[in-house]
C-alpha cells in the first residue's frame, strides 16, 4: 500500500487507456464514433504477442499490433464513411469481429508462457526528482515514455496546426469544411485509421509492456469500453484524457493492493477476510465511469461544452445536412 | 428528399472508366428489402468460409456440419430451440429499445440480473421450499422480469433526466452485473466452494417435452422447455404493441423524429424510462427462462446471449417476429459452433454477418446506377 508504487503502477497500466482513448479522441473529433475499441485492442494484443512468440522481437510486435488495429478500423471506415452505415452498430460488430478473430489467432497462445518484454529504462536526472522521479521516470516501459510524448503532440496537432484545424472543422461542420476544399472523406478515413493504430498500440502495451501472455478476452477485459467512457469524461481533450487514464490506472492498482494488509484504518480488512467481497472492489472502475458521466454531463451542460457537432452523422456530399 | 445523384465516396475517376457508377437516393424503401438482407448474409457466409479456409479449416464441411448439428434430427432441433429461447427474449429486448433509437447494449447485464432474481426465489428462498411448481415458477418469472427491469431503469433514468450516454452506462452495468453474480456464486450461494449454486429442486424447473415422454414416447429426450412458448408469446405481444398499439406508434415516432414527438406532446422522458424497463424486463425473463429451463442453477459464466441478441435484433430489422427466425438461425450457429475449432470462429462469423448486413443498408437507401461515361 505504498502510494508511490500505486501511482507508478497506475502510470504503467494507465498508458493502455491513454493510447486507446487518444485514438478515440482523434476519430470522434473527425465526427466518427468507433465503438470497436475493445475489439481493436484485442487484435493488437494478440497480434503483438503472437509476433513476439514467433520472432522474439517485441518491436516487431508493436508494429504488427498497430497494423492489426489499422486493418480493423479500415473496415469501420469503409462501412460508415463510404457506405454511410450506422456508426454505433458498425462499431459493435467491429468489437464482435475483433474478439472472434483474436480468439481464433490466440488459439494455443495461452500455453506460450511469458516472453521478453520491451525495455524498461530509467531516465537519468529526471528520475532523481523526488516523488515525480520514482512515479514517472523509474523503470517504466518505453511505451509509457511514448505516452508522455503522445499527449502534448496530440494536443498541439489538434489545436495548433493546419491539419488539426481541418480535423476539427470536419467534426463540427463537414459541409462548411468541404466547401473550403477539405476532403471530408479522406480526413475521416485518416483519423479513424489513426484511432485503430493507437488502439492496436494500446493492446500491444498490455501484452508487450505489462503482462506478457494471452488470456483470451480477459487480456483486455473491458478496458476498451472504459477508454470510450474516458473520452466523454475528457471532453475530447488529450490533456484530460491523460489525467483520467493515469487516475484509472492507479485505481486499478489500488483495488488490487487493498486486499493485502491485515488491517485497514485500524479495522480488520474485510477484503482479506472474505475473498468474495473483492468482486465489489472490482466494480469500482466501472461504477466510477458511470459517476463521471453523470457529473460530466452536468458540467457539460453548465459550461456548454459538447461533443463534436457532427459526431455520429454520415456525411453525404451534395446533400443537405440531416 | 429529392432524387439527387450522389457519387460514391471517394468520387469515382470518371475519365479512366467507360462507365460511371453512382448512387441514387431511393424515394421509398425497396419492396423486397429482406432479399438484400438475405444476399448480405450469403456474402457474409462466403467471406467467413474464406476466413475459415485461411486458418486451415474446411469451410464446406464446417457449414454442412453446422446444418446437420443444428437441424439434423428431432433431438438436435430441440437443442437448437433451447438455445434460441433466451436469444428470442433478449433479441426482443434489443429490438424494442433500438426501435426508439435507445442503444441498450446492456441486455447482457439485464439478462444476468434476471437470472439472479429468479435464482434468489429458490436460494433465499422467497417462496416456501415446499410450494407447488406453478407458484415457484410464477414467482421466478416475476422476480426475473423485475430484476432485469430495475437494472434497465438505471440507464433509462440517467438518459432521460441527466442526458447521460446510455451506451457507456449499459456497458459498464454489464461488467458490474457479472461481478455481482460472481460475488453470489463464489460467496453466499456457492455449492461446496465451486463457482455455482446447488441444483434447483424440480419444482423450479420449467416443464420440458421429455417430461411428457410417458404419454407421448416420441418426446423422450427432447429438452425443449416451456420457456420457448413464453418466448413465442412475448414475440407476439411485442409485435402487437409496436405494430398495433398507440404506444408502439409513439415510441416509433420518438425514435424517428424526437422533435415531432415533442411538439405532439409526447412525454419523451417517461417513455425512455418505460422502454428501458420493458427492454430490461424481457432480458431478465430470458435469464429466468435459461436458469429455470436449461441450466437449473446459477453459474458465474456469461454466455454472451446479450451481445448476440444485438445482431439478432438488427438482422430482423427490429421486427419482433423476424427476431424469432433470426434467433433460431443464430442458435444453430452457436450450438454447432461449439464443436468447431478454433473456438473463436462462431464469434468471427457473427461479426462478419453483422458487418455485411449493415453495409448492405446502403442498398436499401440508394439504388446503384451504372451509366456510360459522357
């Protein structure tokens, strides 16, 4: 129950949510909801892990995982952008499809045991800073450091660059963006695929940086859905995504560590005495997402914040908006 | 909407091709739209066959095996109907909510809570242990329906009064419901440390065809139970409600055009909660029928009926009677799929089928027009 250890572990596991939620932020900013995150993460996880089992090269695993995520997201893009199908149903079937393919590919992988993980360097100088150093810069996986870089880059890209302006325009008012010469279809394809790439990377983070091994659907275990909830909590902002992701990671570690000590706050620890009670602990992240949505929706109403205006609507060139 | 010509995106390179392909918005729905769905399913089966071949299976043999294992004899037809029973009820739950464009993805959790409520009647017990079977079963059905309806009312209330996204809430409630079930079957209701309850007494079993084998020998070994009749009855009632009742018209209106409904004085908030509760109740009834009719105990595993039900509802185009047909087809796929290796193939095929069906939607809204380039 050392807070430094809990927070450091929170940053590690939070990186999974971070990549997945950042990817969803990009897709939704372009106006496309992709509910297939869970499926794309499973694909990334299984593709990355099986690559490492076959070749022993975790870097190649990361690459294959990202490509697997892109391949799945491309399906969603074709069906929702070109064929203008319902984004909700398409995303759900993407999760189903990804889960199925991952199970097929993962057949026999659970016996593969553990493999080499990506390196876990300690950053000189920065790791010397009290509190911050041991949490963020000591023996974290390379992918965790990639996560630190991805957040400001994503923020800068969306808010300060020309392509980012096009992205926001397409998500808010595709007709106006089109009339100004932005190729709405191409922008949406690009960012849905970027979302798939990051979801695949999130899956690879699980199997190549945190927990080498394949445990079927439990490998991802609902984290794709939590990531989608985080995007709403974060009001589609990369910086708030980062805060939420690390916080959820830390909570995940806390509910695991809380089962250890014999006493909690001077009382006998109920979670150690009655094992079945730990199932209620396991509910915490899911209940938290609901609470965040409840309070987030009130805040959004108060501040008049909202989702991208064209979110969930297919764009049909030459037709008036819906 | 005028019949405007809409190029496929990205726009075709007209110069290089002797013909251009464009989509023309249909003025009215095509008459034989179920044919489009049928073709989409066939295309999906071909794609799935290619995928099966790719991972080293034999698609033709797999499909022949599925048909044989699901419809080959009265015994397996009965097994298929047993599997179809929870899918019909859960599919109706989805169809009802989706009609109003309420994305109740939480049918899985509502199903689990219904199974829990029905189990509580036996395990607590809520009725005297020596009560006659009709009393026990009626209490289980009511408890199952109510548990599902209450679980379904949570996203309904949050959506109606706080505008909270129902997709995320229902998904989170699925995981919470599963953990809740696990607490009961690992803890208070555990049978000797195994993650399941003890087997229910015979008074809590829905009657099966094989129970009547004494008078009709042909029924021997047939496990199809009264839950199937309940499911057919529920499909008829839901069909009457959505197609023939005033309320059915109102929820369709709210789904298609919320503003028009609001101007017409519809109490949308109340209807959102009611539809969610009815949907959750049907899902709960599915859970009850499964524990009382097929499993006869509560286990910690989730069979995923709630997710398959989404596809069933979509394939049936939210038509309650179509749900029955689609549910039986998917039950066959699940049943036969159990023996197919690798085990992920049925889920993969389901995903491909759903994808092809939603992609085919474009053909319901647009007609394809091929023209000679100018």
